[in-house]
């Protein structure tokens, strides 16, 4: 088996597959290897809709092998150790692969055990999370069987993939409660480790209107540290300087948990990581700040933007252009400006499409005010984007 590749890609998710595919579209005879252990590939943006009862979970899962680009070699192993001075990667299976150029994009690590009691409680006792293929359907089971009481929606104080997802399911659940005339019997609360609803003022104004419409009580700078499933209690610790460390136990009837997330351990402990554990790349060119023949993109990178598939769609052509320039002994020239997108489902058949850059300035695609709720944008998310993902994005044909 070939152990050396011109380009070795770490990760076979959205970032890895679309980058490998675009490279091979540009240069079909390129030797490309993809290290990815998973046999299945998931369209995770739809899991919010699964939790809201309007998307079939089975349609979010496909076989990884069906999306490995033609001409690439799939190495179904776990990357483990990097030796950039030797242009080598060793896997957990104790195989070593070498490369001329390395693209690192293994995604983000979900740390379920960072919240005490969560692994034991998830999927029962009214505890769910749309961040899991296994438990997203249970979210809707809880919502549709809800007869009144307290609903809690949680967002951690760490970066997460799709930062708007913790709120999207809250708005769907709130709309469900409203449609089923349970408002007078229901308390809905948002507990967040962050400081505000949203970082872009234009969209934050719209989201605050949703909070008012659905009568949601918000709590910020609160970190979820423990779930007591049998007794349906959640413990939060204040991050606010005035109440630092203050503990609050909150009763719930249903709680949607967004688990803390961070860089994968094998990245955090590698020479490729910055002080926070992310792949240390230039935010414009996506080239590694220490090793010129290494690039990074996607959720595991140090890029200071939201971790979304839409961001990857813009990062991919930048990375590919700069990598191919380097192959021709030229300097990286293409610049990524931080574009990302967050389609915020605000209710059934309604969506706010937030698009913005590194400076939290809107970068809108359509010729209308995207901070307003629209059925057309909901249709885009539910019907068009999944088709684009499977049919074009993963094949390198929908970049930029």
C-alpha cells in the first residue's frame, strides 16, 4: 500500500472531502490520501430539524466510501501523532504516512463527559441533545409529549459547531408550544455560558424580538456543570465576576444540552496546535504559522470565525488556491475574510439567514434584509442545502 502522498488530508468530513475533491478537480493526477476512521458521513445541520420533528434522521446518514473523491486513497484509520519535521503522520493503528503537503481538518471534539452526569442521563429523564445522531430524535419525542412545566435550553462557554444551533431548537420548541396552546403552562429559559444572544448586532436585534415573542427568560455567563437526571435538576456555576463561582440548581422537565466542545486531543497535544489547542494557521491564507507545507481549515482550525459548513465552503477554495500556488513555488495569495453563515430557524417555516465576516459585519447573499424571518430561507435550509451538500459541496463543485 502507498505510504507517501503529495497531499495528505486529515479528516473526511465536510472540510476534508470538499478540499480533496477540489484539489483533484484542479489536478486530477495528484496523489491524495485521506485519513478518516468513520464508515458513516453525517449531514449534521439537519439535526436541528430532526429535533423539531420535521426531518428524517435517516436522510442525514450516508456511507463515507460513497463520497471519497475519485483518485483519492481512503485510509480508514485514526490519525494520532504528527512529526512535521519529517513530513510524517502516524496513526493509532501504528502506520506511518508521509506527505509533501498536509491539510489538517479533523473537526471539533464533543466533550460529553465535561458535564457531570450527562453521559448517564442523555436520552432519558427529559435530557436530550441535537448534537448527536442517536439523541436528536429524542428531542422531538420530549417536545411532542410535553404537557407543561419548565424547558431549559443550554449553550456552553466553549466554541461549538454551528453556534446558533442551541437557540434554533429553542425557537422551534417555543413555536410548537405556542401552536399547541401550552404557553400558560410552560416556562422556557435559555442558560448560556456566553455574554449575549448573538455577536452581530443586526441579527441580535431580530433574535431579541424572538425572545420577547416566545416569553423566554435568559441567563448569561452561566456554565452548566452537572445534570441530575433522576431528579431532573441541572447545576449551573456563574462566570460573572460579581457572582463568580455561585452555584444554582435549576429544576426542569425538559433540558436540551449543547455539550462543551474543543480541539481533538490528538491536535491539542501536537506541535501543530496554538496555545488554545487549535491548528495554528494564518487567518487569511490558512497556511500554518510555523510549517509552510501544512494548511488547516474547518472546525479544528484557529480561524477566529464561527465553526460552520458555510465557512468551510469559503475556506476550501482559498486553501486549494494557496496550496497549488505553493506547489508552483509561488507565495499564497488568496485571502479568506472570515465569511460564515448561520441559518437561524425562528419557528416552523421561518428562518433568519445570518451571514457575516471576521469583523461581525453582515456579508449577505440575497438582495433583501436577511435579518427578517422568511419562509423562503427556511425552504433553503430544509430542502435546498441538503441536496447541495450531498450533490455538489462534498464533490468540490460548490465552493466560493
